[in-house]
């Protein structure tokens, strides 16, 4: 039976606002993330240099990833005995609660709901980035230090969420890369100079990856995201070029400079993975793939006054440009997450 404190926590709740009581752990659920049955309780399996104790799991079944830093711990668990749900989502699509999570401080101290929200937001962005669609946190339950339920929130949160897709992005259910890359992601997110850039780039990446607004719109988003990353890294963070100097570059040169600075081994002229784009580059005086991409973007935004077949790109060419743009943006994000942008 609820106490008066419990009732005060349940009254007048709205998405992502502070609860008036302290909690020691927060349990919440996640929609439409990919199923997995691995765990990472022994970090030395991920990093030979790790000398600390095993990470603390939560539930008594396989399929748990622990995301932990100096202050917070989140355990992401695939729901137990979820084979029927998995089969239904793969065959019918729609929406389903696929995972349950537990958030707590590593020092065991109580915290406010709004503090938890500040940690959940980047976690959900990260999962969505890995999944390639928007997943959402729902059904929150807060517990005190004795394990008593003191707070519940059942309302839907103001968070974008997509129906199930059998097409996943970079998350693989037989790999622990999801855990390995998270520290770099959260470090970048916690830097005020990078947070907004990272958020909007992830948003544009996901919308571009889904292609739900059409291939043409996705290509425009991908080029915009690459240019924005280039400015944030080369002008704002590393001071490698002045704002005026960067602004005078063509979009293709901005992307080329970004890719070169990140040390990516992308051949801008010929790539066997993209034969159609490579053919277009050779046909047009050896233009780089970046130039071909930006030319496609330019013709999408500013179509020629006189429409002719010679000015058009066909659906196959657009589709390959979309895939190339998605992979290139993903590689750039991976490099940014893993590099030390603070040097």
C-alpha cells in the first residue's frame, strides 16, 4: 500500500520532470531494441588492460550489458523468454517492450528523477544510433535503498519512437562493441562544446539511415551532417582552419578535409564497394566520390532550370549515393567517438 511519500511522487507527473522524492535505483523499459544473449560482466574480455573487479550484473539470466563509468551504472537486459515476441516483431513489425534497464549511482547514493533523465537521454540516443531507429524509454519505477517501490510513471514520455525494423544499423547481437564504444560517446556528449553537435548529427544520421522521407532527403541530411561535423572538429575544436577559410571551401572539400583529419582510409576516387558512383566519378573527369555526392545533393536542392535526362540521377545512382553517405557518416562518428577531441 502506497505511503504519502509514494503518492506525492505519483501526482502531477509529466514527461521528464523532477520527482519530489529521492530514489536509489530506477527501473525502466526500452522499446524495439535488438535482442541479444551476451553479457560483459568481465571487462577484461573487452580490454586486456582492465585490472578492476568484474562488473555487477542484475538479473539471473543471459543477455545483460553493463554500461558503467565513475558515477553511474546502467544495466540493459533483454527480456527473459522473449522468443515469441522476437518472432512476432520480426514477422509483423509494430512496437514491443524488448528490454528492461536498471539505473543507479555507483556510490549507492540516492538521486532525483531529473538526474536520472540527464543520464537516460544520451543512453537512448546511443541505443537509437546503434539500432538505426528511434527506441524509447517507458514505464519507470523508482526504488529506495531498501528496495521499496516509491515512484512510478506510466505515461508515455515525449520521446520519438519508431516501429520495429528488421534492418539494424551497426549493432550486432554477437558482439560487445555496443558497450566498448559507450564511454567515448558519453564523454563527447558531456562536453558542452560537442553535445548539441552530437545530438543533431545522431538525429540526422538516424533519419537518413531510415530513409523514411525518401532517398533524396536522406542524402541532403547526410551531407549537412558531415559539413557540421567538419566545422565542429576542424574550426571549433582543433582550430585547424579558420571559420572564414572553412566557409570558402566547397562541400566536397570540407568533407575531404574532415575525412583526412580523422585518418579514414576512404579512397575518394575509386571504391569497389560503390561501382556506380565510381563509374560516375571516372566519367566526370575523375571527380572524387565526395564531389559526386555533393553534386547529387546540389541537384536535389537546386534542380537545373532545363530538365533533361543528362541532368538527372537515376534511382540506382541515388540509392548507392544514399548508402555511401550513410556509411561515411557512420565512420566519421565512430572515429570522433573513439578519438580524444580534447587534445
